[in-house]
């Protein structure tokens, strides 16, 4: 999978807000393969806002 453009990547705290879950849940989803984490090991995690939006829509937590 190719890395999305940098303007679509957000840090963990923003990812959690976008989906309406805790940062711990975001980390659990990464370990379970539910979402893709971008960034080098031992560096700041970043997530694709488009992928997060799709998850939020499925969960019914997308911002209106």
C-alpha cells in the first residue's frame, strides 16, 4: 500500500477525535489490522483521514 499524501495524514489524537473513540482504541485497531498506521517505527504515528472518515461513517460517528 502506498503512503497517502501528507496533507491527508493526521496524528493519533486527531484520528481519535475524527472517529469518536479514544487514542487507546486507535492503537488497538492498528494492532488488530483494522486501520493502517503510517510513520517509521518508534516515531509519531499518523493515519489517513480518508480511511478514518470511512470508519466513522460505518460506525455512525462521522461529523455532520
